């Protein structure tokens, strides 16, 4: 019998398939790029296939971006001590996991302001406030900082924007033309969502 993970996006899929191959149960499954491909390889060899489901815990964090931005943990609203700290997180979620520098975040939020030393210190306070709030709610793991870049980890967040781009019909239908309404920098993404809705009709 063969062990197959039924979720293409499961982070441990290749590791599981590789382990099966190293155990001598199959020859080339570590190169499979999807569950379907792995199953096909097994069937081509005339082997029986045992399919197991590896379900991860659903994200504890929910981000609503359609309309005004809102963040919840286990269904309860996360309250931020500083409005700008909440906006920083909203911007990072908008970037969909891409790493951004402090200067880029500052430019988006403050537009024409100069990122001088006093402003840098002020922005450091905002970032600390954001991290403190996430730690307070025990969800600090949704953020990652490395080599001066900051990003959210999309896999840890249930977000309507992400479901929209994943093609979830219910989420697409729920979009009413408003995206992170409080933030001027969100207009570009809003225009893209509007265009995509029109083209997909």
C-alpha cells in the first residue's frame, strides 16, 4: 500500500512522497508536483494506493478586507492600540505575503512625508505597537521579519482577498466594489478587483 497526501497544497506533501520513495515503495514519486500526479505514478506501476487525509488546523485569524479592514482571532475582534499599527498590518495583508521594507510601508501610509530620522523613530513605535498587539492576542506568528523585510504569512490567515484570488465563487460574489475603504493606498487593488469582476462576468 502507498501513502498519499490528498491535499496538493499541504506543505509536507513532497517530504511525505520522498519518504515513501526512500522506503523502497516507489521509485520516482518525490518528483510528483501534485497528488493526482503521484497517484498516477503509483497506478502506472500497478500498485494499490492508500489515500490518507492530512488536515491542518484552520487559520485562527480572519482578515476582512472588503469594505473596512477588520481582523479577528477565533471570531473575536482584534483591537489595536494605534490606528497606524492596524493600517500597517492591512498594508502587509494587501501585499499578499510579499516582503516589504519599512521605507516602502512608510511611503504608502504617509505618502509625501520624508522618511527622516524623527519619522523613523516614530514609525518604530508604530511597528512595536503592532507586534505588541499581535503578541497580546497570541497571533504574532502571522508576521515574519527577515533581512529588513516584513511580510505576513498568508497560510496563517483566512482572508477574503486571498479567497477571491483563489477563485472562491462565494467570496467573489460577496465583493461589492469596496476594498479597505479607509486607506487611500488600497485604491489600486480595489481597481484591480473591480476589473477582474467585470472581466469574469
